[in-house]
């Protein structure tokens, strides 16, 4: 199967691209203006840096998973756990918004 045959190479390539988001953590004004091509808002710099660290570290984990034999399994497991936790946090908020007709 194509995916299982080339999983390490795909993780390496996508990990390099994903870890480029670290630019938002270390150079938020430059990254927002040049990479995102959006206006930089000073009051949102914490959001830019947090997002850059979160996504960039996921890219670093993908690069690490590409070099480990069991790395892809561990990476997929942590992603499922993270997505599940987000759903547990966001579903009650979504239910409140729907019940209050805020959409």
C-alpha cells in the first residue's frame, strides 16, 4: 500500500513544512505579514506566538516520528488523544451556543 510504504518520507516532508510555523512564534510580525499576508495586530501577538509554538512543535514531532520505527503509531495516537480532548472541550460550548441561538 502506498501510504505504509512511504510514511516516513511523507512525515519528514510534511514535518518540515509544518515546523515552519515556528516562525510565528519567534518572528510573529514578519510571519503574519509575509507568510500569512494578513495585517499584524499588536493585541493578538500572544495568539500568534501560541499558534506558532503549537503547530511548529507538531511539525518537530512529525520529523522525529519519521526517524523512529514506531514513531508514526505514537504520533497518530497522540493526535487522536489531542483531537478527542478538543472535542470534549468544545462540544459543551457548541451545545450552549446552539441552545441560546447564537449562530
